[in-house]
């Protein structure tokens, strides 16, 4: 991933993770056709568009522009958790409790 295209590459990654096409994202956000393809050549998004896209994809603006290497933000984690079934949420809770217990046992 080249530095000049990091925003576009991460944008396309997020489009794919959302199981959408670029056209679908553009329509949902009210952008003109091919608006997102303009970033393919390294053009930077406006601050407003960067924030709008980060909110749409539930990632931080810093992640989209390459200043963070991790995709996880509080909003993204919450969005992911909300999509789990009740059983998956209980499994996650059990996992977290076991992990916390192990961490505390290692401290004390």
C-alpha cells in the first residue's frame, strides 16, 4: 500500500467489509457518481467528507488517512457488538470475564 493511496485503499477496504459497492456507498451518502473514485490518484478528501466517511464506516478519521494502524475504535467495537446474536454476546461476555480473571490473577 503506497502512502499516497493509503486513504483510497482503506476506503475500498471498508466498502468491501461493509459488503457494498462504491456506487452503493455513494448513493447512500448522497455523493455524485464516481465521487469516491476521485481519491484513487491520491487526492485528499475534505475534512467534512473524511469525517462523514469515518462515521459511515465506524472507523476513526485517523485510520482512514493512515495515521493509525488499527481499525478498532469505540464506535466500531460497539457497532460490531450490536450485530452479534444474543448467544454470541454471552460468549463474548464469558470470554472477557475469563480474560479479566486471568489478568488479575497474574497481578496478584
